[in-house]
C-alpha cells in the first residue's frame, strides 16, 4: 500500500461515470456501500480467540500493490490509498471491465 499526501484540492474529484447516468432515473438515488480492502489473512479460530491488543498480523498484500475497491462485496476497481487532510481516501487507478454497467 502506497500512501501519498494531497495538498490543496484533489485532482480527479468524482465526475460523472462513463455511460448514460441520466437514464438511471430514480435508481440513481440508491445508496450502495463502497469498501476498500487492503488485504486479508486466514487464521485458525483458536488464534482469533487468543487475539490481544498490540498483536500484529501480516496481511497477504505487499505495500506497493493496489487495494481492491468493492461494491456490495463485488470487486469493481483497484486503487491506491491517499491521505486527504486527516482522513483516508482511495484514488482509482483501474476500473474493471463490466463494473460500470
């Protein structure tokens, strides 16, 4: 995961996605959950139950690899983590084919 610090207004602010969004009508107001997955790990249940504050678990992704962007648990894009003030954001680097349809 590469983190960059943004100064001033962000370049690439959200714009109208490709396609005919005007044709969505009232469906365009439906909310969906966008999640960013940094990585994962598989643990035995006994290890989960033995977790304690301060433990570190190494994820299955290198810091220079893109993060996965999911909508309703479906992979739709990849990107990189950015800092926007005191919050995290994601800059999309790839939108997967068929995900914007």
